[in-house]
C-alpha cells in the first residue's frame, strides 16, 4: 500500500523558515517513474502546486514562489523535504505532498498538514 | 504561463448527469487529470489521462478531452458526489491546477 504523510510545525511566525517533511512508504523514491510534489491549499481556496522533485533529482518550482522554495529528497529515508523561506500570513494553508507517476497524475495524496503563519 | 478555466459551480439534480468543464489553450494536446475533494479531506484522483478511471472509482465517472476543453462527466449523480472538482495538467515541467468547481447535487 502506497502512503504519504506530511509532518512539520503547525505554527510559524512571519519571516521564519518553514521546513516540511513528506515520508513515503510502499514505493521507492529512486523508482524512475516516480516523483513527489508539494501542493498547498489556503482555507476555502483552490489547490496551488508548489514544487516537484523527479526521480533523477531534477527539481521544478512554481514561478511565483521559486525564490523562496527548495525541494530535496533523502532516498534511504524515503523522505521529501520542502523548505519555504520568509513565511507570511498569506502562506497559511494546508500543505499536501503527492506522488506523481511518469510524472503525470497525482495518486495518492498525503492527508495534509495545516500550517498557520501568525505572530 | 498556462491557465485552466473551470466554472465556479455546477448544480445537478439527483440521478441526472453533471458535466464539469476545464478550458485551456489546445488542452486537447495534453493529458488532463481530475480530482475530487470533499470537505476536510485530501483530493482523490477520479480520472487520469483524459478518460481513464483508477480502480475503485465508479463507472459513473468519465472524461473526455478535445480542442480547448476537457470535460468530467458524472452520470446518475448521487448525494455523495457533492464535492469540489479540480482539473490538472503538466506544462513545461510545471503543474497547473484549475480553480476548482463546486458540484451541488439538488
């Protein structure tokens, strides 16, 4: 069974750096057909894709947040990490990680983790 | 950057057919995927590669894609189909989601 689980702080202060970890099971991050994305969703709003790491370690970022994001993976630990700098209250959202095949569609998704940015 | 356009809301009578569109420039040349999201839950894949259904998704869910419009069709709509639906594509190694459509079953 393939699962992904997000972990990280539930509350961060403005200007701080957010570090989120996605721990996967049921597949290997070294599999040539697998990659992992981070996607977020502010309360009551739409899904927003943030970043993706491919099986060959190549990275891709959304243009609007590229300067603030870093995605990486630790294959032996089966973890994908997202770092977002200079957090702001508008970054308050549920953050999801999801597996992408090929890359193409996302399945499955993690349960998500709500991150609130407030002083 | 590539954009996907979805209607904000769609209503359907119980047992009837709902169609949710996803518009994009020459979207017919891309693979379109659809997700269902119920309140408080993570999105779930319901259609991939335009018209394929993952295991466990009812046959009532189908998809098509041509020209500038992709469509998710839900036949014999049930109360349990009420949810937000998002379309998604890849464009130049980046991911694009539509703004989402809230489906109401009357």
